């Protein structure tokens, strides 16, 4: 009896070993695919930094991104823009499908990949920003995709105000967004509303986002402002979230 128990335990441990090895192999394979794709994307994409035509002083945080999307669209016709968050690894083209599931397990090249890709909420219209524009990405352990979004909680990141300006480029516009809230929260969908039917709901929504922030950015946000939301997982049953408001739009 004891011998049979021993063999069963050994078989179970061997199975666990092979399953774990397969997961590690798959994770490394997805990472390598990700790195190759990103390198090819950077190689074919022309990204310029252009002057802000209303800035009183020219500095790095005031410059806008001007991305040529022609080559990117030849690879993926669902590309909608490019996002860059200072002093993180977030510097990617983002895409949009007809649902919020496809790019959870597909790469920019539309190949199967657990790393997924950075994607825009299917409800959003990137050409005419909604009340709340939402972009998602996986929290990868190697800090790919939105794996470095948690870095915005660090004292070093928060103490540098230049970091608080997010750059986003679309085919139509080059834009700047001012961060006003960051937090982690038990998984909920209450911050994932894209548009509002009335002003009270909109005001209550903004108040909720500001009050949740772990840092006081001292930025006023009103119902006249367009909001950008970045969202990723943060361990089991938690989300890491960043909100910013549109402060500059410059037509290309």
C-alpha cells in the first residue's frame, strides 16, 4: 500500500515538474517573440519629436510624438496609435479589435502569444476622444507591455514632474496627457466607463478617480476634460490603474 502511494506521489511530482517546465518554456518563448517583434517595429517606424506650438518653454516633457503609421499598418491594420510613458518601458504602438479579448493572447503580428499586446478598449473612438479612453496591457514579469506601469508608484518617478506627462500619437493628432491619479484596487469595472449620459454621473466618476489616488497630483479635473486610463493586472484579483487628462492636442 505504502509502495503504491509512493509511486502515485512520484508520478504526481513528475507531472507537476513537466507542467511547470512547459509553462516556463512557453513564457520564455513568448518573451523572445515579443522582443523580436518590438525590435522589428522600432526598426521600421519613424518617430519624431515635434515642438509644442503653445508651450512657453521647450523641454522634453513638452515635445510631442509624431509617429508615421504607414509601415505599422502594413503589418497590422488595427493599429490605432502609439503611447509613451516617461521612465517606464511603455513605448508601444497600441491596437484595437472588435472585442477586449483578442489581444490578451495575440501579438502585434496577430500571432498566438500569452504576452498579448497593448490595446485600446473596443468601445473607444481614437479619432474623437471619448470622455474616458482606456488602454490595457498585461503586467509581464520582465516589464514588457504594462509590466512597468507599477513603477509610477515609486518615489523617484513621482518626484519628477516631467514623468507626469504622457505622450500619445495617432494618425490624426499628437497629444499630451497630465497624470492626476494612480492606484491599485481590487478588480472592478467601475473605472472603465467610456462615456456619460449626464453631468452628475461624470462629476461623481471624476471625484472617485481623484479620491482613489495614492498621490496628490494637485491637478484639477472637470467634466470638460478628456481622460486617459491605463489598466493592468496587479497580482491576484487586483488592478494597477493610471488616469491622466488631455492637456494638449496638435493636429498633424
